């Protein structure tokens, strides 16, 4: 049941404001269906912006329909077999959820970036399903390589006739972003076979997909990795059994040194890449193609250069045009995919929007009260929580920890330097760069907060992460040194399972700090306390 909490006149004041979508407060919560975070109607952003948002929303449906139309029978079988695939039906709702409150250049930029991720995901899912032996082996089956989702695809572009698929990314990691409760289902499957449930929920969900037999059967071999952390390596046995067909397919583990910035470990990282290329040459019967490999790296370098320009605008102006939800996911997704055609094109478009807003000195997030650095690993089932921070309290997460990964420019003219740079990139994966290799990486939050002109630290607190929990005392000691300079807010979550720490509990922790410590009033009172337990 939905009923309006504020009249249109209260919300907009005049017809002119209504037509432009201007309002003192967006009152986002009044549009939610009760007990959900689902809109009862589309968000009115004014005539122009509503048209732009609706166009991209419809375009998402067209792309999803196009995926099914490629082979309706095969796709129908896949939807029947793989529970996780149903999550992608909520992609249009995801577009709305990730752009709540967006207006003007921010809306356009976010939709360009989201469209890139949707296009790349649809392409990846199609390549995975068309090669799946479960629905009939074909010419694509042996030309598709299953790899660990935290393994960047760069070296695989040296084998241009093959498609590498970050298989857990589509079947496990992305699932709670789209349907928050679905991660809990797979977690329960892991616990049902005797795996303790009090650990990081990410490997539990990945293992649950394996327990259910829901990883597609593609390719003739499997590449794993030790990234990002010890907990994630726990699931390697389950992954090995599921993705090597109980040992019938060859497996290679691409290791990265944990002490990645120690000069003595660089040789090991380079050796691992050459060994992986050797393994691929043996399995494919093809020689590594340095030309296509370098072409891909050149495109990846260009996107990284453009990203560094965007970071300069984030750090030094109020004209950034990506909201914190999209900025974080776009960067993490790019780390794994590299300079594909989708990211190369979208990166140019987003940079132009950044530059245009900066030239005109547009204050793209006008409700900003606090500039925040989001540190540690954020929730997947409540990724759009950073959007709530801005819309409710005016806390703009300017940058987040997992975005600051794999942005080094790779030397292309000297092979030895190229491989060293690439090994460095492989070592700097999301959830790993700042959580292993010594305390100094965790404490880089202070220099990062200063660089991006932040006055607030949002400290994501994953209750299942034993590694970060062991550093809690160290962090509190450091926080005591900086409390006069920064507002420091712990925001609890359980990464993949909203039943353990519901989004409402995360919001409550922020509400208490903002009201009791800073004595501030919310920008949007409809978002302070609402029940989204039944919503996606």
C-alpha cells in the first residue's frame, strides 16, 4: 500500500519547479511501497531528466530481451537450471535504485556508466551460457575459459580466439547487488554441508553456488587465484571440485604476493604470470599473442589515465558527475574486465561530462554537508547505502577504498617492465590492496582522506571479516588521534547476507551518530527510518 506523505504543492511549490524537478528535498522515501525500497511510481526528476532516465531504463529492458532472443531455448533452460540468473531480471530496478535523487549531469554520467556495466554483463552471461555443456556442447565450449572472479582478464587477451569468464562474479558476487536476499540462500547451502557460518559471507555464497551445482560447465581447464584474502581461499576446494569437474580438468593457481610492495616479491609475481601464460599455451595449443595483448593493455592504460583525471576532479572540485554508488561499482568492474570496448567508450563519455561540469563550475551534489572517504569493504546487498548517506544526511562518499586498485599505468615498450607493472596490477585487487601486506596499507585512509579533502570517514564494518576484526584495536587507537579532524562513523554489514545485519541496522548506526554526536537534522526525513526488509 502506498500513500503520499507530502502533497505535490508542499514538495515543489510552483509549476515551474515541478516541470524542472526542483524541490527543497527529494522526499525519496515517500515514493516507496510500504516495507520495501521499491518505487510505487517512477521518480519525477523534471521533464528532461525523467525522459533521460526513462530512456535508459527502457534500453536496459531491450538489452535483456536481446539476450534471451539470441537463443530462447538455451536461455530458458539456463533460467530453469540456475537460480542466480533470476537476479538479473531485476536489472531495471537496479538502474532506478542506483540513481535515486540524481539530476542533470550526474544522472547522465551515472546512466552511461551503468549502461556500460549492463552491456558487459549481458555479453559475459551470453558467452557463458552459449558455451555451457549442460545445454549442449558446441564450438564455443572449448574456446571459453573459466577463471576466478578476482583474476583480471589482461593475460587472456593474448589468446584472442578464447573468451575468459570471471565465473563467480556473475553467479555469486553480483547476485546480492540485484536481489539482496538471494545471497542468503546460497550461504545456507554452504552451512548445510558443514562449513561454519560465522566467517566472511562472500566465500560462503561462492561455495553455496558450487554445492548447488550452479556453475556453468565451460572450457577444458580452470584458473584460480589466491586473491583477495585467506577467507576467499577457503572456497578453493569447492571451486576446484565444481570447476575442474572433480579433477578431470587441469587447474592452475595464479598467485600474487601478499607483501606486494616488497621489491623482493616482484620477481615471484612476474614468474606467476609467465607460468600462467605457459599453462594457457599448453592447454590451448596456441602461442601467446603479444600484439593483441598489448593492444588491450593500451586501452586499459587509457581508461586508467582518464580515471586519474576524474579523481583529480573528485579531489579538488565540487563538480564530479558520478554518484558514489556507481563510481565504486564501475571501478571494481573495470579492474576485472580491463579496457574492453564498453569501458573504453563509456570512460571517454564520463570524462567529458566531468570536464564540462568542472569548466562550468557546476556544484553537482548541492546537498553535500560532509565529504567522506568510505573505507574497508562495503556491503554488496546494500551497495546503494552510499546513495542513502547523501540523500538522507548530505554525506557524499567522494571515494572508496576498493576504487583505489589497479590504476598503475603499464609500460608497453619494455617487456620486463611491462610484466612487472602487470604483476603489480594483479596484486592490487579490490578487497586486498589495503587489507594485506602490513598495517601501513590499512592506515592509508588518512592520506587518502586528506588528498580528497574529506572531513568524514565511513568505516565499513563487515562482521564476518576476521582479518579486519583483528585490526579493530589498531584502528580505534588511530581514530583517537584524528577525531578532532574527522567524523568517524562505523557502518556495520555482513557483506552478502542481509539477515545478519539488515540495511536498517546500518542506517540506524549512522542516524545515531549524526543526531547524537553532530546534532544535525536530516535532509530527507522520509529516509531516516523506513522498513525495506521486503524490498530488493
